[in-house]
C-alpha cells in the first residue's frame, strides 16, 4: 500500500446532477462556503460571476442560458478532500454527463421540492443507472411551497425506479418551514431565515423527546404532524442499507434550502460518511486499487477553448491510483509514448491552478496537443494495462456538412476532426463512393448548433448542415468476414465509414435493420462503437 494512502482515503469524488434551475449551482456554492473556499459575503456576489465565468467557456451557452460544459471543483471540509464534478444541464449532452459520471464515485441529485421529478432529472437519472453509481438525493427549496413529502418520495420511487430512504424529514415548508428531523439522532434541527444566505442563521438542535423545547420551536400543530409522519415513515420507508446505496438501488434523501444555507451542512456531513473513498477501477488486468503505489489515470473528457484567452485543448483525467507528481514521466498507453504531462492543472470554475501533485480520486486537466482520446489510459512507464474504455453513445441525428468556402478545406477538416476528437460529434464519410463529403452524427440536436458555431468562431469556416433522415446507426461487428460493397440492405440504408475506415450502416427505421440482417445471413451488427 502506498504511504500516501491517507491522502487517497480522504478523497470523495462525486458528480452533481439536476434539472436546470433546481439549485445545483447554489448548492455547489454552499458546499464551497462550508468548505471555507469562499466566504459568505463573497458567495452572493460570487454567484453571478462564477456562473458567468463558467458560461464564458462557450458563447453559445450564454446565448441560450444553459450550461453545456462541465467543470470540476475541489475543496476541503472536515479533513475530507472533495472533488465535485458539475454536469451539463441540457439533455442533448447526456453523453458528456455519462463520461463525467465515469470519473465520479457517486452522484448527488438535486430536486426542486415544488417540481418533483422533472424531464431532465429523468434523463440524467437514466444515465446514472447505466453507470450504476450510488445516488444521493437533495430535495431543495424547502423555504418555498413544496409538494407533499410522501408524494415526492413516491414520485422518485415510481418515476425513477429507485427505493428511497429519508435520512431527515422536513417540518413544514415555505413560510411555515421549521427545519428537519434527523432520523438517526432523533433530533430536530431548526431553520432560521438567513435572508437568502446573506446573514448567518441560527440553528438549534432539539431532541425529539424534549417536548417543551419542541413546542416552543415548531408549535403544537407542526409537532403533531411530525409525530404522525415519523410513525408512518418508520413503518413504510426502506431501511437504510449501505450496500443497497452503494449498488445504486437505494437513494438516501435529504431536505433543505440551498439558498438560505439550511440543511446543506447536515447533508454534507451525512453524505461524506455514507459515500465511498475512491473506488478501484476496472482494467484489462483486473481491478486497480486506488491505494497502489503507482500512478494511473484515464481520460474522460477533452475540451477545447475553455477560455478564450487560452486557445488550447485540455484533456481531463481521473486519477485512479497512486500519486501524481508534475515532474514524473508517464506512459500514454494508447499512444505508446513515455512523456511528461504538460501544464497539469486543477480547474476551478474557469480559473486554473497549476498543480504539483494530486492523488487517486482527483481530477486533473492537462494540456493536450491533440494526442489524447476519450478513454485513454495514462500509467507509469513500466505498467502493462489499460482501463476499460468509455462506450460512445449511438448518434441519433445526422446531417451532411456543406462547406461554404471550398478554399478553406484544410481548416474545415482540421476543425471538424478536432471537435470530433472531443467526442461532441461523430464524423463519417460516404463508403467507397469517392466523395469527400462529411456526414456528422450527434446524440442531441443542439450539438449541430455547437458545431456550426465553433467552426465559425474558432476555425473561421462557414458550413451549412443538411439534415438526413437516418436515426439508427449500426457498426459491423464482423467486418473482416463481410464484403460491405456486396451488402444488400433496404432502399433507405446508407453505407458509411468512420474516420478509422470502419464500415457502418445508417437506417431510417429499426425495421430496416432487421430486414438487412435477414437479407445478409452471417452479418453481425452492433449499436455501440468503442473508442479504444
Ligand atoms: P441550477 O444550477 O440547478 O440551474 O440552479 P441555480 O442554483 O442557478 O438556481 C436556480 C434559481 O433557484 C436561482 O434563482 C436560485 O437563487 C434559486 N434557488 C436555489 N436554491 C434555492 C432554495 O433553496 N430556495 C429558493 N427559494 N430558491 C433557490 P434565480 O432567480 O434564477 O437566480 P438568482 O437571481 O437568484 O441568481
């Protein structure tokens, strides 16, 4: 075991997900507040600037008021070192969310108490389920009128198909919000208005058995309701079971109000106890233990032009084992090259801090001259393994790219190739027609806009996109055995190849996929591409 195992075991790395406006940004900011990374006065002012800064990564985000890129924040709290991975708030970027979740050990799902499970919560949750990671639920905005608590839990269970276990329970809501009851310690933690978090609040902790104090703080009516609800709850809700939490089958639920700072620290304290230290990661040589001496990491995200002032590309990697030292030589496994990682940094919103060392569980960004791909492994030079790749989502929308100014072919190819390497789009070419036209496939249609915008702004190339009717893509699994030229499909089928020359088929409807399989005995098709 590494002698820096202590450092590693202090780490907690999680992603935060929510439907836009549920309070993800506010909650994250309050975490930082409790971690001492920002101060109270700064937080209110800091909010607008922090948001602005993050959004500045891409102009398009500002225009549409949504965050399509994700960032990483690190802070310390109570002897823990915490890494928060922000996820994009738009459904068209669920692939990006999936990759971010690959780098996290658990996820925090923020839900607006007056809205319950919203469209985007559902989509993001599905991605969490694919990744099978523990999910912690924070029901926010209790200082506003909220839906019935039992109904909220019921909705989570029914809509998302995960059992819930309330760790605490709200007493009233909106103007009548009094605080929460902590089930483990059987105490009531009282709420006080902090005027939108601009002033310090005062909380009291009252044992549930202390009737007098309870009456004085929450009143007879609230007390009566609380007692009834506790009884109901103890009979009806799932038992807390850490194993079920860790396998993603049970979500611990917390209530609070991020805006007024209430319930955030209580959440953080419970959450940090319940969530795991950095987990072992699967490689082709079995699981790699994070506390192993040797450094290893994998790339989960590549992002260009995060900041207009630095026209560069950053590869984000999750450290999976050991300690990273800025001067050490490492091996980029897929490139089979020993190298030093250039300008290793931690990204705090849009600010960057060059770092000297980091440990398993941490996320670092390194300057990428165009050599890394998503899913790549970085290890010590002598190591002989690679981490399991990150699957690519099948694109569901396709368009032919027409370049307006044919003189700029080189810039166009460079731009579109680089954007494809980041994983935001996938590019294809006609199969054996000799045409050099490019077909682009995306998971969410907003990526078409991003592509067009970025080509214009970063590469000075104007394009026109002509949408194609295809919605289903299949990779040919046994391409060595199949003569693609001879394949007979349906009239709506299109043969293309990816940039590595692999043949693929595009279809308008699933029926044609089945028909093509029938007509070509022995043909094996797959819905997933692999990127390493
Ligand atoms: P997001 O990142 O999930 O999109 O949500 P964000 O934190 O930006 O919060 C969305 C809105 O909800 C913000 O108001 C924020 O102040 C408010 N909010 C967050 N948590 C709470 C809470 O616990 N209680 C109440 N009452 N409101 C909350 P806004 O008006 O859109 O922005 P701003 O003018 O406050 O910056």
